[in-house]
């Protein structure tokens, strides 16, 4: 158990709706990264938050947005949901941008299904 | 274009044998290469990180090699056990942060008795 918790674990939405996913980072970790993992694929980097500021973004459209709070927990928001947004959304925390060992601690993910 | 390739076909080996998984990459100059294990429906779990100036890293039954000339990493599990059955993901970082990772699609390992 890594100490990174994500909610909800599963959810179903319809096209055009909006969703908010939440992540509590491991105690003491100030960096949160979000990844999208489609079925049968590896995780894809969405963006990272470091000390409440966005610190790098992958190839995702602006309808994917996020926040990090003073306690370092984070939210991922996706607007105008599309069918292709169906995936496992993973949150990973680390101490600093790379940590002492470079290790990322992943949560168990939020499984989003868009109908 | 940048690409990370892992064997998409599952690797089936017998208990006690050494499993070797391959990760090849093109058009990257990674500062770090990491290996993760992922079980079905679970988040990835970190196994090992190797830096660009390191050739080999070991941790218990695991060994990783990193050849920046061949642009390849090999991941070995010695004395494999059925509990090692999982998908193994290779991940690169070329931003120097070790946290903005680009993952391969993973190789599924099945260890049988």
C-alpha cells in the first residue's frame, strides 16, 4: 500500500459531461502527477503539479485541467467528455520533482467509463 | 518520432527460470529509465531506476541493464515464481526529473509451475 488514495474508484459518465477525480498524495510528498491509461496501453503523462503550480504537461487538450491544494492533494477535471476519455486515471506522488530515488508512488486509479 | 517498444506478446516461462524482458527506444536521450510492475486493475509499482551513466542495477532477484548506445534496457527476474506473473512496464524520462515519464505498453509475464 503506497499511501496514495484516489476517488472515486469507478464512475460512469455520458458524453459531454464533466468529471472531477481526486487524489491524496503520500504523506510528505509535494508533487503529484496524473496519468491516463487506456486498456492495453501504458500510462500517458497528463500533467504534474509541484507546490500548487502546474509543472509540465503532456499532449492533452485544455479540457483536461487540474489543481493542487496547500495540503498537496490534487484534482483532475475533464470537461466535455468524449468516448475516448474512457480509461484508468492514475495519480502518482513523489517528493520533489524526482524524489531521492526517482520513485513514483501510484494510487490504484479511477476507472472512468464514458457512454 | 519518439517510440518506446516492449514485446506486446506475453512471455510464458517455467518457475525457476530467468525471465528477460526487453525495452527498446528511439529518438530519446533519457536521463533515467525505470521499470514498474502492474497487476490487473491496480496502479503500477516501482521496481528499479537506472541512470544514463549506469550500466547495471540489481535488487534481490531483479537486474536491469541500460545500453544507451543500443538504446535498450533489459529487465531480468531470476528464479522466477508464479507470484511474479504481472505486466512489466518500462518508462523513460528525458526531462531530468524522473517523474514525467513516458511508458511503454508493457509486457505480460506468466510464470507457470
